[in-house]
């Protein structure tokens, strides 16, 4: 699978752009703010129906315009697939595949698997557990059509249960029957999500370790551990034990919405004790492991998007990374950097021919 063509209308800082790509490495060079990352984000839209950076679709419309359009032509299993995303101000986003509009965007997720590596990913390490759960959920959602539905059902029940706990606190009237209904719904969805996350992490951890060892040249000892209350307790028991605490705090304090990933280096928290280069290496290994996992599950190679990847990586790790992504295990790659010469030099050393685009103020030249 690879992206052959991309066209944009009024998307972010682009009035109009039309690009053709190669199946191998496609590179965008230009100054900061020129629009390199916006091209990657447009590709992300085509694969996952949303921006990687901003959840508000209307904010992707170019200033002064009334709509945006993104069109992409993919080659997949010998077939031509045309994907289109459009949004008019104050209207619902339209998403089409081969001119047929989706009723549910969730039905598109996973058809064109994609992995993005960006400086914004540092939030996975330094921010709260929600960022790490999002990472897990993003990977599983691209391989399991029902997982997203299960998450939506769980979160809806969680909102309802929390609202009931607040109502009980406000009115002083304890509605045991309604609470039991929500508990049963949480337990059913929560257990299914937990089992899928647990199975995913069992397969994923070994892949991650392999990638980190390669990037770091086995220089550091790191560990990735899945943490969940359901690893040691059944969900029904957890909810029962926490009922009084939940009533006091007016929110549900136990469940899979508390799951987390623990990242360590030499037994210590990566967040506190990892250097910027080590943290970036950890994130890259996470994302490359995501790529490998998706490839194994889907049977074809996802798109790999690398945004500003060379910053904070030493020369050895940069070379190892480019050596890896240029290998046959990876398919089409999109990469951005401020220096065309640096990218050209790195890939020349690897004897890899790249498709280089120069980006300047929302204009692209091959």
C-alpha cells in the first residue's frame, strides 16, 4: 500500500497543492512554519479521519476560506483507492472512499494504517496517563474494528455513572438499582477492553525492546510495563470496594480508564531520568514497534510519517534510524526537516534515492 497522489484546497496554510509520491522515501524540506508538517497532517487525515495535532476540524480551514478539501489516491492490493475529506464551516465533516460517503468514520479506521512520529509525542512520556492510553487505543483501533465501539460504549457509561454519583451527592438520594445497571455495563465493556489491551501489550513489548536495542546500539536498559487494576483484581470486586470512595469523590475511581504504561531507564522513571535523546529514542522505538505490530496484523506495510525526526538525536542514532526505515521491512516513508542537504546526505550515505520536495510558505516544489 502506498499514497500516489495528494491534493489540498484551503487546508491550513495551503491555498492549493498537488503532489505525486514514490513508494519509497518522500522528503519535505523548508523553514519552520513553511507548511511541511501540514502535509503530513493532511496524509494523517486521509488515514485516520482527523488531524494528528488539533481535534477541532474547523481550525484546519485556511484563514479567510469557507472550506477545506483533502484528496488522496492510494495503491492497495493492485487496486486504486480514492479517499476524500471535506469540511465546510458550520457543517458536518464529509469523508468518502471511492466516492461513497461513510456513515460512521470508525468504519474507515484501519483500512489505510499509518504511524506518525512527531516532536509532540513527548507528551506520551511527560504528560498524564491519558496520553499513554491514547497511544494503546490508537494502535489497537487500527487492527480491531470493534475496539473503538467498545471504548465509546465504556466512556458513555462512565460519564453516566459519574453523573449519577454527583446527583446522589447533590440530592442525598442513593439510587442503588441505577448504579448497579451502570456497574454491569462498565464491567462488560471494561473486561473486553482490558483483555484486548493485555493481549496487545504481551505481543507489543518484545517488538518494542527489539527496536530500542537497535536504535540505541544496546546502550541502555529500558522497560515498558502495562499497569492495570484489572491485572490483580476483578472489575466487579473493584467497583464494589470503591463504592463509598466513589460517592465521596463523585466519580468512578477504579477501572480501565485508570490504565497506564510505565516507562523506565535503568530501573528509573524515563520522565525524570532520561535525557532528551534517550526520551526521543524511546518514543521512536514505541512508534516503530507500533508500525511492526500493524504490519504483522494487517499483512501490508503502513505509511510511516516522520516529522522533524533529527532534532535531539545524535549522529549514530540518526543513522541507525534511517538505516532501519529504509530497509525492506518498511514501506512508504514521509519525512520532514529544515535542511534539504542534511536529508540528502543521510540517504546518499545509505545509497537510498529520495523524492525531495522544497516547501516555502504554503507552496511545494519538487
